[in-house]
């Protein structure tokens, strides 16, 4: 590897490790990556690690408004090669469109309906995954006249997959409690069979106004309300599967919300409309994210749950069939991972403060 490239990769990895939040992670990594593997446009996405669905933040570079819906619909409904959900479990989490189509992407809907109209000739896709979980993903595009993404560039992105996932995972950790929101009623949105928003209640409007910044698409049925792509993709997944889909997202107020979409059917079992509910997340909804963020083991989670109930060391040992000494070792390891010095701090941090406010609210659509 040339010295300049090696230094660039070292700079990339250092920047990933030091990024203060997800917005900065995407922005700074993009700037450094551009120097090593140039690209003309990009879409950086955080995902819910349980199901890989899009959540916030989303950073879109050099792609004007108007194609957002097409991009996400192709991922959900097209039999596209190298779908993100396939890359999430593939031996390599990275693929170049021209490379996997034998240098002939013309038969793919992504190329025909999205890339070619915008002057793009190649796409590099990467999934950010670690410990079997998919925490984010990336699309890089190159215009006509530029070389295809080569094996070296694909290998570079593959080397960034786990560090990016680990850093995204770390941002789930709670820190400062958010102000309470008194609006506890769930929001309801109803989509027709084509995915168009038909109606919504006032609670949904209230909760949508708390969504973090990101790409949004207006509905064609006259409801003047931009919908974030993660709402559309969650409803789209339910519509695609005929079942349900769920994501968790952190609102601008700092609290966690759950978006749960279900495909509805008539009396004869025929699918049609899709209902999506937005409501405040219970601690149990966020627990899996927090456990992953702190890299806690299943046994450490067992200990934490009993500490949360107020049980002393002896009782925890009896419940888990462990020695008191082993329990104390687990407690010490937990304190080190979470960064606390007492059981009271631990309970406050993991059971009370699931509401880290968003660290950045800047515009996410950028032009270079």
C-alpha cells in the first residue's frame, strides 16, 4: 500500500474513533474517504440493528431533492443485486454494481430508474456491521467518464465496516436525561396499497415534528407533510412482507420513539392498507441497543436486571447460581464498561437515562 494511502486509511480510522456523534461521523469520514476513493455522490444511513431498517441520521451528498423516494423504493421492492439486507449477511459486506453485474448494470432497476437518469455509472455499497448486527450502510456513486470502483476500494470499505459499526453502536449510550414529554398518546398514520399517506391523527403530526432532520418525501394525496425516509421504509417493509416492521428512533426532544407498521387485511384476508403507529418507547424497547452499545454480555445483563430490582450480591448469586465472588467480578466489569462507580449510578444510567439528546441538528443534505 502506498505511504500516502496508508496515511489516509490511518486518518480515516482515527477520525471514526474520535467522532463525537453520528452526524459528525458521516461528515468527517466522507471527507477523508473522498481523498482516497473519490466519488461524486453519497448516501450515508444509520440503521436499526435488529432489522436493518433505515433510521436517523441520514446524510445525502450531491443528490438533489426528487429522487429520494425512488432510491428507497428500489431497495424495498426491487429484486436488485446486492441489496443491503443481503450484504448484511454476505461473506463480504461490500459490493460494486458494475463488478457484480459483469460490467453490465443495464438490466438492474437501480441503474435504469435511479442511476442513469442522474448520470451515474457505478455504485459501491457497504454495510457497517459488527457482531452480526447491521448498524449502518453507505452508497457511493460515480458519474460517467469516471473509472469503476476497483478491488482496492472495495477492500478499503470492507476494512471500515466494523469500525464504523462499532462507532455507531457507541452513540446509543445514554448520558443526559431528556425533558419529559407530556404527549403520551400514540400517533397513527394510514397508507394505501401503493404506499401513499391517506390520513393521520394530530398526535402523529406532533410526533413527526419531533423527528430528527433527514431526507423526506411529500405525499401525493394532498397532505402537506414531508415524511422521513425511515417512516416510509418501515411502512414499505410491512407492505412488502404482508406482516409488520418496527424501528426505534431518537427524537429531537431526546426521548426514544418506536415506529411500528402493520399490513392490514379485509374480511377475506386480502392485503391493502398499512397502519403505522408512533409512540414513546418503553425501556425494554431500547435495552437491546444499550446493551450492544456497552458490549455487555448476556450474564452481565442478568446481573444488571437484578441490580435494577435492588437485590444485594448474595441474593443475585443465589438467583443466578453463582458465587458471591463471581457476582462481584461481574459487577466490576459492568462498572468499567458503563463508566460508573456505584450501583446507584448504574441504575440511573441504564434504567433512567435512555434519552440522550441529539448532539447535532444541522442540515444533512450537503453540496460539495
